[in-house]
């Protein structure tokens, strides 16, 4: 078989022709001298229509003084790189373009024209605009939610405080005149008011979970775990827990640092709270999957029967009375909210009496 090698000129011509970018050349008077298929696709003029015309046919009038300025720089031998601007297509549509312009020299090194590569970034610009608007909407929606939570919690706490104060006053003034059943009933009222007040506070915490970092940034999970464990060092010490993780295996993800600390803190603190008679052993790990990171927090505690494994993520759902294990049932609901806002999900695998492993996934950012 004979292999025919194309010469360099025709190879270059073929590359220029097959490019999706517009590759155009013009002389120093701004007259178009070549126009590839990419330019036809982007600007709508055929090569026959464009060659010999002034480059100004694709100028957007509102950017009128730009082209002479660019040409002036080329005459001085300068190059213009990835300059984002607006051009006009044959049908009048405005196009967002990223432009690279370089001088063309003849064999004697004299500048005789300019080559220009233009990439249509209209869709990218639109996507950026949509993202920007969505971020604005998110910030506004969150501000509304916070305000709602703040006002309701403030307004609900007021009458509750009155109930608590009046019950206590009544008990101290007239407690002696009451029999033990009546005193017990009033005790229930006071306990319920106290509990309701804690729950309202928890609702506020839930609504404000992402206050501090609604706009995400790269977050190192190794640091997040360290921070969470620092916050828990007293309970880790007092329970003599063994907590293990390999900081090098923990990735950087796009997220909110404060919220992610809260997530790990809640999971580890539950692992200590719902411990068995054995010394608590908690393992934190992360595995890279195709498009996300799978995290796990595994303990050797009392475990959770399968029937309850979904329910525990709901707000105020708990499996134990508060005298047995203190709490209001907000921890895992908060974890679920944080994970979901980050684009992941959370679940548990466990059997009663056999420890529990909480899993959650977070999207893996590009290059992270
Ligand atoms: P709280 O601890 O205040 O009850 P959570 O939302 O953190 O609230 O947990 C909900 C319920 O899930 C707990 O009441 C407990 O029954 C169960 N649970 C959570 N974590 C664990 C765990 N690591 N091991 C066993 N049970 C757990």
C-alpha cells in the first residue's frame, strides 16, 4: 500500500477548513483575504461573500472604535489574546466572541496583515448569565427563609416564655395548695414549654444551616474533619473513643466549609452518643467514584433496625426518649439538608446491635 503524505500547505489548509472556530485573515487596510468554513458557520457569510469586503461587515456598531484599535496594535506587531467582545452576524444577531488576533508577516518579516481566530462564546455567556441569576435567586430565597425562620422563632418564643414564667410563678406562689397530681400536671406544662422552646431554636438552626457559605468554594475535607473533631474533643476524650481517618485520602470538594464541618460533627457526635458498651471506634473514609466522592462514617454502636433507617433523617424523628439519650432529632435532618444542598444524598446501613455506617456522596469537582 502506498501512503501519500499531504504537503504542509494543504495539511494546514485542511486544518483551517475543518475548524469550528472562525479563522480569518485581513490585510492592513482591514480587507478580508481569507474566510474558513467556521467563519461561515458563525457569521453567516460565505467565503465568496466575505473575501474582498471590509472586516467592518461583522462589526457591531456599538463597538465601532474597537476594530481600528486592534488593527493599530497588529501594525505595531502586537498580538491580542482571547479578547472577549461582541460581533454581528449577517442576519444582525449579536454574537459573543473570544478573539485572538496576530500579525501576519511576509518572507522579509514585514507585517502585511492579521490573522484572526474567533470563537463563538454566546452559549457560554448565556450559561454564565443564567448561573449568575440562579445564584442571585438562591441568595434571595435563602434570605426569605432565614427571615421567616427568624421572625417565627422570635414570635413563637414570646408566648412560650409567658407560659413558662406563669407556670413557675403559679407553682412558687400556690404550689403548696396543690396536691401532687396537680403539681405533676403543671410540671408537664413547664417541661413541654421548655421542650418546645428547644425545638423552635432547632428549627432556626435548621433554616440557618447554610447561612455562612451559600456560595461554594473549594473545601479540603481533611481540614473539615479536623475542625469537627476539635469541636468534639471533650466528648471524644470522655468516651475514650478511637477515631481513625487518613487525611491524605480525603479530597477537596466544592462546598460550604461551615456546613460541612457541621455534617461531620453531627455524624461523629451521634456515633459517640449511640455507643454500645464497647469502647467507641469510629472510622471516617472517602472513596472516589466516577462522578462523585462516597464518604462513610462507621461506628460500633447500638445500630438501627432497618425499619427506622429512612425515618431518622426526618426533622424531630428520634427512636429514643430524651431521658435515655438527650436530643431533639434535628441532627440527621440537618445532615440531610446540607448534603442535598451540595448535590448529594445520605443514607445509613446498619443492623440493630451491630453498629451503623452513614454514607453520603458529594459531587467531585473538575480537577479535584
Ligand atoms: P438526635 O440525636 O437528637 O435524636 P438525630 O437526628 O441526630 O437526632 O438522630 C435521629 C435518631 O437516629 C436518633 O434518635 C437515633 O435513634 C438514631 N441515630 C442517629 N445516629 C445513630 C447512630 N450512629 N447509631 C445508632 N442510632 C443513631
